[in-house]
C-alpha cells in the first residue's frame, strides 16, 4: 500500500504529537520495508524484529527532525530517511553484540586476500542470492551489506564499526570468497538437478 503525500503528512503530524493511532498506522505502512532492510544484517527473526522496533522508536522520537515540506514525494523521502535510521541501528546492534555473535569478530587477519569482483550467476534467483548472503557470518555479512548494498566506503565502514580500513577490506574479501563458494555450490546443485526437471 502506497500512501499519498496528504496521508503521510497527516501521519507525520500525528507522530510528532505522540498520537498512538498515527504511530500504529505508520508502523504498519513501513513495517515490511523495515523488515527487509534489517534482514540484510541478521538471520534471527527475533533479533531482526528487535532491531526493526528499535529503529521505529528512533523514527518516532526524532520525527520532528524530518522536514517533509522540502520534498515533493514525502513517502519516498521518509523511507530514505528511515532507511538511514535502520542501517545505523543495525550497525549499532552489530557493534554491541560483535564480541559474541558466532564467536567471530571483525579482524585484521588475512588483509592480503585480494578483492575480486563477483561474476553474475544468471541461473540463481534474487531470493537465492539474498539467502546466500544471509548465510555469511555476521562480521562478513555486515561489511558486505554496508559496502555492496549501502554503498559505503571502507573508510566509512571502519568509522561506523570501529575497525581499521584494512579489516574492512579483509572482511569484504572474505565475504565475497565465502559467498562465491555458497553460490557455486548452489549452481552446481541446480546444474545437477536441471536435467530431471
């Protein structure tokens, strides 16, 4: 459901006044969008919902900072603003839990691994590729998402996560290599199964 500028403006005004009905309506309007963003950073549904709900709390708390009068398409602008809030929430969540998630912490080890570009795997669906990304360890998945999907530089990632630029590059390289292995395994399985379809 895509809301018009008038409806969104009304909901934003209600949220600024702490109107629970407006908050609830905006929550249901943006919930699926928020879930998709948070799922990029976490596999566990409970933790995804925790990050998403924390993002909504920040959205409602800071709604007074959003200036809808500056935008022609208020819905798209609000989503873009909310996306930044969600990504930062996911980064904060990762940083807070990095020391014990799967026993893997971002490290500077193996910085000598070269960055390689991924080749397109046309026989895999979008859903299968996203599922493969979600199989990466939290450390690798976080750097991969921030670099590839969010478009941050290694300098920005290092600043957000409190790691060195070399660690960011190393973890991206490892993420790509692990993702390549996961995707190759999937394509091998599909190639093997294909003749029987």
